[in-house]
């Protein structure tokens, strides 16, 4: 009988005691311990087993699990005698920020303090022992029941001291999903406040803590050293491009295919590979995301499990509000092409509004992009940054982005669909009617940041292009900003059926210094199409001139006129 597939179980002891499906990752314990690193930060995409592995470390090292070595019987780590002797011998402080997703700093600070107070309450036996002075016991009582914001930065430092005295051994500190509150802080606008608070907490916990034996943090991103790790020069950082722990998080192809065979899905290997393979950690290719594999083993159905397992609000914000270069890059990515850009794995959140490379670095760390290759340092000039070739990770991620783009048009979905229908029919009056409703909604969505779309409609029309790609991809090839004739057109819609009409769309903003009316702006757009011979690439493919329609779009604020 097959082991039960437990969905969402992040407790190692629960999985082992319940004999749930589990792939042995206990070699991580040995690799980490023998690395000798004081403090380790490991970044991996969400739902990649970070929390389960942290629970495994806690079950292995913590004195709370003394005499429970049976949890590891039959697993790789238990084959070595010296590690059997190590099990259950250290005081461990184990906490997670995974559920701290508040919308303001005040509430976020309070939630972090709640977690810290629970740690003090869990170890309440310390205030009863003779090792603490009267003043320390009073301090402990305050930290367990009414921790202030000023007290919080030293909370883990002081708890380490108390535990070290009690057990006679330094502590191991495990912090899971350390960056979850930071992503929320960026999205909701309280980044600077949280950085100041977190920097002090991490410095006292991981840098100036003489009672610390080892520390490990996990998260999705490597937040820039200047932001919160400025004082942590003892930090070993392992990212998705590092070779360390490459097979610890996620399933290898061998592990995945063995699981498929165990559950009777051996014939589905190729389809599972197309949907869920593609993650690359260091030089290790063919890593599968565990969440989708577990759900497939449980249901036997292919679906977008990982991509839809939690909010993609940050990714949505970055792409939706991104400039024309970001959206053009996504046009290529959604067509199965790759893009080239430098990568900085230290995510600087306050640069995400303006720095395209920072955005793609974040998408790589989050698992939405994968590295196909990169320039070797010896192959480029010393002053240049190596370029990385990036592509969408797999078909599941592609489906997620298609759904995300569709979501941009939800508020004006009916009118958008009617506009697309009118466009295909060549009904200019209907195009004008529905496009003005769509632009009202879409300009509001894209009208954020330092360069709002009403001043730079490129941000609008590239979002509009992505929408067309999603809805028309089965029938048309949609391109933008490509050379044709003597210039670069804005949008070209090329039919896959050569009996249907192709379309060229040119966007222009009404300029009162050059034109007396928005109608003149439309005519200027149409004139540019003719003078630049944008139809050249279409006619070169055999599309007749009478099957090429040309439209000028003129913008005046949110008002649009099409001719």
C-alpha cells in the first residue's frame, strides 16, 4: 500500500510518525554541520521544503527531541554513528516569520514580538531555575508577557544566554522565512521602518551573540547586505546559483520519477516534466518543485499547483507597473524566448521601482525564471557585468503569467473582450467606444510610480500588448517595438491564417505644441506608419497590402481616439 501523501505538512516528526510520503533529505544535516559556517542564509523559492527541512534540523538537534532518534531510523543520517550521538543534544531556538504578512509597521512589529514572547513562554522553566538572578527573572517575566518594541532586538540574544547557562551548551538558532515581512513592507510602503527594526534584531542574534553555536536562516530572497546584514560579516549565503545544498530543497528528477512509479503514474513522466521541471540550483539541473509533485501524486491531475499556491502580489505589481522594457521582455518570455541581463542576487527592494535588473534578479530568486547560461568572467571585460540568459522556468509558470495578465483586465473584462472583437472585425466606431472604457481602467492600474502612464503611454500599451498576446496567441503573432521598414512599429498583429487581415497599431500622445486637436494626432500616427513603411516585414512574408489594416491611437490623458 502506498504511503499517504500529506499536503502542506511541514512538521518532520508528524510526517515520520504518520508514515506519510517523504523523500530523504537528511544528508542536509551532515552537509550543513560539516560546513562549519557560523550563520548560513539559504534562499529558495516558496514551497520548496524550506520549512520542512528546518523542522528536520530542529527534530535532530533539539534537546526537546532527546531519546526520539527513532524518527531518523532508516534515513541516511542515521547510518553514521557520530551523528546518532549528536541527535537531541543542543538547545534550539526555532521560529518562523512565514505568517507575518501585515500591512503596516506597527502591526508587523507587534506580530514579531508575539512570536518572541511565545518563545519565552515556551521556555518558562528558565525563570523558575536558580541560574537567573531576581532582576533577570523580572526581565524574563516582562519579555514573556509584555515585550516592548525597544526590548525586542535583544530578545533572542538574552534567551540564548539563559538557555546556554541552563544546558551548558551554546544554542542553535533556526529562523525560517526571514524575508516574508520584508516583502510585505515593500509592497505596503513601510520598508525603512522594518529594516531598522530587523537590522538590530539580526545583529544581536547572529553577530554579537557569544551564546550562539550555529545559526541558519531561510527565505526566498537575499535582501541586500546594506539593508539588514551590514554587520553580519560571518554570514554564509547560499542562493539559487550556488552549488551548496543543490539537491536538498526540491526533488531531483530521479526522486520525482521514482515517486511517479511508486504511485502508478509512470506513464505521465513526460507531461510532469514539461509542467514542473526546470528549476536549476547551481549546476544541478532538472529540479522539480515539491508542491506540484505532491499534489499530482495525491490527485493524479496536472494543474498549476505551485504557481497558484500563494499570493503573487509582488510579482504582479512589478510587471504591471514596470516600464516598457519590462513588458517587452515579458512578451519574449511568454513566447518561449530567453532574455539577457546582469543579475545581482542581493535584492535591493527600494530599487525595484526603477531597476530592471533588480526585478529580474527577484524573479530568478523567486523561481519564476531560470538561468540557461551566463558569460564567464574571463570572457568579458573586467569592468563589465556578466550577462545571464534567463527563461521562464516551466509551463506551469507560463500559465501563471498568462492568468496574471488576464487579471489586469478583470475590471473591464467585458469591454476589453468587445474591443478585441471589434478590432478583429475592423469596426472602428466600436473600437473607440470600448477602448475608452478599457483605458480608463487600465491607466488607473498602471498609473503609479514616478512616471505615470498618462504621461508615458508606453507603459499602458505594452500592458495592452501582453493582454492581446494572452487572448490572441492561438490565432495571431503579437509583436511590439520591432524594426520593420525604416523604423520600429508599436504593435504588429500577424495572423497565423494568411487569409485573415494583419494589423499595425501606432500610439501617440497629443502634443498641443505640434497639433491643434487629437484628430491631428491620429493622422500623425497613420502618416508615420506609411512613411516608415512598417508593413515591410508583413509583405515580405507574403501578406498582401489589402490584407494589412493600419490604426493610429491618439492619447490625451485617459481619452483615446482611434482612426
